[in-house]
C-alpha cells in the first residue's frame, strides 16, 4: 500500500507541471479520503460477518444450555412426583397407625410403646420429606427463572441476528436493483466492450480498452463518452452508492517519455479521465468516487497471449451500497 501511494504521489508530482499546485493537492486529499473510506467499508464488512458468526455461535450455546435445563427440570419434576407419592403413602400409613394406636390404647403397655415409637418415626419421616419437597420446589423455581432469563436473552440475540441478516439482504437487493438499472441504461453497450456483473454485494461495470481508449492514450473516445454519460445518470439517481474507478493495463512494459512513463501512470490517468467524464455529465458528489490505477497487477487472465492481454486492458467501475444502517446496528451492540 505504501508503494501504491508512492506511485500515486509520483504521478501527481508529474502532473503538477500541467495543473496548478492547489488542484494537485486537492486531488491528493480526495484520493486519501477515498482510500480511507474504502478501507473502512472493507473493515466494517469484515467486522459485520465476524459479529454475525459470533452471535450465531452464542445462540447455539444458549440453545444447548436451555435444552440442558429443560432436561434437568423434567428430571426434577419426576423426582417431585415420586416424593409426593411417598409423602401421600406415609400419610396413609400414619393414619392407619393412629387408628391402631387408638384401638390399642387399652392394650398392653408394651404394645402401646411400640406403636408410639412407630408413630413418632413416621412423623419424623413426614417432616423430613416435607423439607425435601420444599427444597426441591425452591430449586425448580430457581431453575425456571434461569430458564426464562436464558430464553429472553436468546430471543434478543435471535432478533439482533435477524436484523443484521435483513440489512445484509437489503444490501444485496440494492446491488441487484442497481445492476438492473445499469443494464437497462447501458443496454446498447453490453456485449460491445462492456459487461455488468454482481458479486460479493457489489456491482462491477467493466469496459474494454477498445470502448474507451486508443492504444496507449488517455483521452476517452466518443463511443466511450456516450456509455459513461448513461452510467453517470444512474449514479446521480442513486446517491447511496460508493464508486471506485479502477484503471487496468496488460503486462507489456510501457516506456514513455512524457507524463506517462509506465503502466502505473497509464492506468491512473485513464481512471481519472473516466472519473472526470462521470462528474462532468451528472450531479454526482465527487466525495463518492475514488479513481485508482492498478497497472498490470490485477489481470483477468494471466496468460501471456494477445487475447488474454486484450481482456486485461480495461477500466472497472465498482459500485458498493453504503453500509450506514449496518454500522448503526453494530454500534448499538
């Protein structure tokens, strides 16, 4: 990236002989701002995907915890029912013993003492079971509260994930809608040196060198200007789209003697030429656009053939929907 900026600054310095110093400084400032915005958008998209994955993982953990608590609650419920049955049986035994005790009061002192001992033991067992029932009920109540809290938190997380996914879907839909608008506006140019594709939430308008420039030149040809005018109107009508204009060359070294000394210079100046035509033919905010030269380092086809090199000599206009809504959701989290 430092090498990239060095080349850009070199190009600006070479161009400074043709434009006022103030314009060159403004151009550098805009380029820096645009690169910063691009880096922020990429970072934000990466953080969004990581956050979404993290929240999904937490939901899975919470769901497993709730299932565990539900199993424990079911076991405790079964235990409670068993203890209740035992408690009822002991009550029945106690009633029987009391009946026998009353009937045998006139009996021998020995029998009476034995029955009294059994009665006391039964009563002690009843008190113990009552204490166990109370402790079990308290534990069940506590676990039910924890289960309710976890369920509420799980619903919140699911709602947040749904919100993030909805925003991402809206971004993809915005890209699809933008691609259709571009296809409609550039219908007469598609397949004639111009292609429109959508991937990774972005729309790519790729224009061959043959449509825009003569070999080794930086002035846009009339047919290329016409295509860019149609494109400019679509950009003007869609202000929530960021624009990156990238110039690309083939891998044949260029040895110039004027302002254009190599492929870096050629790709950067061509990107700037395209950007100026877009701005001159629409009310598009210049802050939305980044003009960049890629030289020969991002080929479509790496083969060392004439056909491959022809494909690589192109200008790509990359359109990305803004992520303001997604940023707000992540900040609120």
